[in-house]
């Protein structure tokens, strides 16, 4: 029964693909041969993640380091269902010299960017160690990485640095932009009401106009090869890879649209919008609307649940499945910030041992480490190839920025 040699490997894997996560975990414990096959076939766990935790796993994959396996992402997402039984370590991580509401930028590709007086410094989220490259510009609004490019949004525009195999290929470009999202092999960005694409597969980095939108753009997101644009008038525009478009209004009374100040969007069917005590959350499974929600100072949307920061310094967990119709929202308190502090930004990154929650305040960064798997605690290791490649791009960007932003116009 446990003799894996009696089955062709392809058939064995095909059988496993059609199981669920719990069954796959049990199969992994049958014998060493089965364990080796399952551990070395990461797309089995990718398939399970996308079936059981589709959007949370996509978010987790985008934020985690590339060398984090889908197996660990699945295990972590499964454990989020009950946090009470796990060890929590809440501590101050970094202290800033000046007051700012945007000290921390979004985590992507396992990188935590922090804005300091001397520029932007970067931390590896898997080890919480400083990355040995800094970006000497205080005006960084966003940074994103993937396997082939690093993209930085400055107040002056968008700077793209690409890894190229052929020295004749164009490796960098600069475009005027107000916001962007980085896909697998393209950068999508907005300038005023125009939406552009820069195809990273091409030898020449140039912008291509996708569409001019009649409405002001509030936020954009990339998911499943589709761009999602949320307009200030409460509409969501979806643009597929072949440039098919669909516009729809959010399901909210028109008189409330003008009150919405903040929006967190995953796609057209999964988003949160809120302002003051108005709070609307919509997912494929749930639709919740509150007119007297607690004042939110920071939020992280993980689809099945939401992390919320309050003015009282609490970090609360709001599970969509736990809410009851006609009742006040139900929260789980998972952390309390020190007196006089509250979160201005919340972010989450999955690691082998469990997730780390980042809470940025006016003056410091607090971290909450949840240890789901103590035996998986990160060990000191050399930098993987994808990280070394990213370091090279960051070094080139650093040198370019030291030359001065005006010189960037010569790149495009």
C-alpha cells in the first residue's frame, strides 16, 4: 500500500492533485517516499491553496519571499482559523527620528520598505534582517519586485529597472505616473486618467496606452491577469490581459459613495471601503455594511478575515464567517499597542514558522510574530539567487538616483 514504486510517478501525483489539503497532509506522513514526492512537488500545494484559500493565498504569495513554498503558505492559512493557542511575540522593531504617517510601505516579494530621513531602507521579512542596499531618495511612494524587475514610484514618476540577459536589451525606463501595479511580466500604471502598460518581455521598455478613463482614479490592483481600477465615483473597471473591459458600480447607496475615503481592493468582487464609522466589505461569500463601525486607523484585508487597527491602539481580527446579521461586529483582540500609540498601517507576511504582522505608528514599527511552527524557525542561510538578482537591480537603482532625479528623463 505504501510502495510508491508500484505506481508511475505521474499517476501518483495526478491522484494527489485531486485531494484536499488535510488528505495531502496525511499522505505526506505515510512514508518517507511519499513525503519526498509531496514535498518536492510544490504545485500540489499551490493547487490546494488556490482551491481552498484562493485569494488569501494569492495575497500571501505576493507578499512572501519567493523561496517560501506553497506548502508553508497552506499550513499558515489553515492555522489562522484559531490564534489563541499559539505563541505571540509583540515588540518594537524600529524607531524613527521624525514623525510621519507613511513610514512603512507595502510588503511585496518578501521585502519590508521603511522610509527614513536618509532615504528608504529595506528589510528581509523572512529573517527581519537589513538588506544591504538602501534607496537614497525620501520621495519613494511605492516599491515592488518580481523575478525580472524592480519598480519604484517617486513623486516625480515611475522608475523601472529590469534584469536582462542581453546587454543590447533596454534595462531601465522612466515614465510619468501617479500609481502602478506590477504583474508577472508587465507594469501597469496611471497618469492622470490614462492607463498604460509596459511589457517587460520586450527588448525595449516603452509605454502603451490601454484606455482613457472618464473618471478620476482612486486605486488600482492586479490579480489573475486582470487590472482592477476603483474610481472616486464608486465604480470598478476590470481590464483583462487582452484588453476586454467591464465597468460596474459598487453595491452601495449613491449618497454614501461621497463619504468613502479609503478603499482596499483585491478584485471586482472582493473589496473594502470605509470612512469614519461607515464600513462596507464585499467578498464572493459575504456582504457586510455597518453605519456605526469603530473608527479604523489601519486595515489589512485577507479576504476571509480583516486585521483592524483602532484609535485605542488595539489590533483586532474580524472574521467574516463569525458575524451575525443584524448584530454588532464581533472582534478578536490579538494585540495592544503601548499607551498613546495606534497603527497607521498594518501588513502581514507569511514565513515558514508563521506570519509576522507589521504595525506602523507615527514614530516606530511594531511587529507581532505568530509562531505556528516553532521547529520551522528561520535559520541563518546564504542569499538565494532571486534575492541576489534583486540586490543587483536595487544597487543599479541606488546609483541612478544618486545621479539626481532630473537625469532620469533621459532614460525614457
